[in-house]
C-alpha cells in the first residue's frame, strides 16, 4: 500500500488545483527567477549550461523531497494535536 500522505503531497491526490495572482509577491519572485535564468543561460557555454541544468534538476528534486517531508511532518503533527483535543474533550464538558 502506498503512503497516502506522500501521494497527497506529490499531487497524485488533490482536492483542487492551486493558482496564484499575477500581481502577487509569489508571481514577482517567480519572474525574478525566470529573468535571472534567462540572463545566466545567455552567458554560459554549452558545457556550463548542461552543468547548470543538472544543478537545477537536482535542486528541484531536493525541494520536492523536502516539501514532502515538511508536509507529512506537519500533517502528522496536526493529527497529534487533534488527538490531544479529543482526548481532553471531557475536560471541557461540565
């Protein structure tokens, strides 16, 4: 059986697609990344471009692994918090 939290974190199970606004901070940073990559690739030779692309691919894979770990950790932590809430619910009832 596959780990449902990892599948959910990878986007294989999703509730809805995520979007961002074009005028958001996220969009601005994304544009900076794209502009920087374009300028960098313009000054690199072919061997340097391949090295840079390998670096980017490895960085994306590392980011994916890190995001999955943070997601599953946060989800488990939240579940533990909910268990504590339910375990202490009798303290709330008089």
